[in-house]
């Protein structure tokens, strides 16, 4: 009876798994004093994993018949480079943009792939290692809006940089007040159109940045939540006909969703990379 009283409800279980390991509790929807240490740790760790993979590949490169690892990396690099060439036509910029796109794709894929681990595994190990059975730990950094929005803001800053670099400060400032509705020879109409054009440009920058980060966050948050709901099926197991049925459903649903989720995590990494290339490509175009 005591064990049943201490067991968390479904809502408490999900809430516990969706709570970050942070320095302080979040007091508002936007609170820059809060640091999600779990997101910082796993993002940094997987970034280091990506660097190690790159170094191993670089050391094993051969001009002869490539091995599977080298062939896979060459295929990935060629795929990203072709996408960069098709979108960013400035050859000088592509020397920076193509590696950036590759980094974005692989890093986000690794962050997303954390969702394939059993939802209770790392939190359970962390609770025992820390000696705190109530400790929180979320292992999917891209299910944290602060991570995805941070990435999208970084892309925005890169776009602003290329706007100034390619068009010049004066050229970009001129574009901000003449696009997308053009201008007029009438001074009053020109001022009005300039204000409207500038407002539309700002709205476009904000909308692209918010949608860029929210799209990745929403998909990964939903995927994480579905894994938690499937885990509850296994937690409802009992030695009854209904309990065995729930256990079988848990195994079947978990396997199917994990296989399907492989496509989702890859697709979301690819979409984020492509939008990064598109936005940087737009920064090179003149209106």
C-alpha cells in the first residue's frame, strides 16, 4: 500500500521528465537568469562527439578505395555541399557556409538522436549518481526551446553579417526601406513606403527566426512526449491478461515509434539545415 501511495501518477511522471536540471526555477516564459544545465551538458558533449568523429575521419582518409566510414562521410559532405551550391551562389561565401551547414545538420541530428534512448535510463542513472531520487534530467537538447531558439538567433546574426558584407552597410540600409513594396518619387509617399518596407523587413526577420527555432522544438518536444506516453504503458504492467496486453502494446508501440522517429530526427536536422542555407542565400540576394 505504501509503495502505491508513493508511486507517481501519470501526470507527475510526465511533469518530472519534462522538467530541466536548472540553476533556478523558471519564473516567467522568458527568463534569462535560468540555465538548463542538462541542455548545456548534452549539447556540449555531442558537439565534442561530432568533433571526434570528424578527426577520426580526417585521419583515416585515403585516396584509394574508401572504407564504409569514409564513404559515408564523403556522401554526407557531398550532399551538403551540393545543397549549398544550389542555394548560395557566392563561391567565396560557400567556403564558410557549406561547413556551417554540415555542422548544423550533424550536430542537430546527434541532439535529436538522444530521443531514441530509453526515457528513464539516463535520469535513473543520474538520480543514483547524485543521490537525489527527485533530481531532474532531460537528455534531448532540441526539446528545449532555449536551445532551438538560440540556434535560430545565431542563424539570424549570420544572415545580418552577410547582408552587410555582401551589400555593404549603405546598400543593406537602402534595401530595408525600398523592399518589398518599392519606393516613390513623391517625398511623402517615399517616406510612408520606407516606413512600411522597414516594418515588413523587421517582421520578416522575426518571423523567420521564431519559426526556424519553434519548428524544431515543437517536433522534438512532441516526439519526447509520445515516448513518455508509451513508457507509461510499460509502467502499467501487471500479471493479468490486461497487464500483459499493455506490456505487448508498450513493446510494439515503442518499436514502431522508434523506427519512425529515426526518420523524424533526420528530417528535422535536414530541414533546419536547409532553412539555414535558404536564409543565408537570401542575405546574398538583392531586391
